[in-house]
C-alpha cells in the first residue's frame, strides 16, 4: 500500500531542494527521481530505476518481434558524411 507524505521544498543556493521526512529513514547519499514526461509527476526511488523495465514488460506480455513485423530498413555500408563544425566566437 502506498502512502502520501508531505515534503517541504526550499532553495539551497541556486537549486531547489526537498526536505524529506525523517520517518523515511533515508541514510544513503543518493536517491533517484523518476519524472513522468507527460504529467510531470515525480517519484523518489531508493534504487536506480531500470530504463528498460517497460520494454521488458512489453516483451513478457507480447513476446519477441517476428521478422515479418520489423520495418524494412535500407542499409548502406558507406560511412556517414563528416560534418564540419562552425567555430563559435568566445566573448571576451
């Protein structure tokens, strides 16, 4: 069961900081923030979330992609063209 706790946000130098309740017993030096791109919701994780977790769940649900389902890619064995970089002027 999930519970909702209130955490205070404050400024620390130029950054925003979150004061977490002591009841969470977070003793590690690092926690991970998982941000939902669509909603902006933030979850704090004790362990680094696996970025492939959703992909693995889809594979488990639907199985591997068959050869017929893959798009037909044109592959070239020629190296990609080299792009020249424009030099940027540094303000003095």
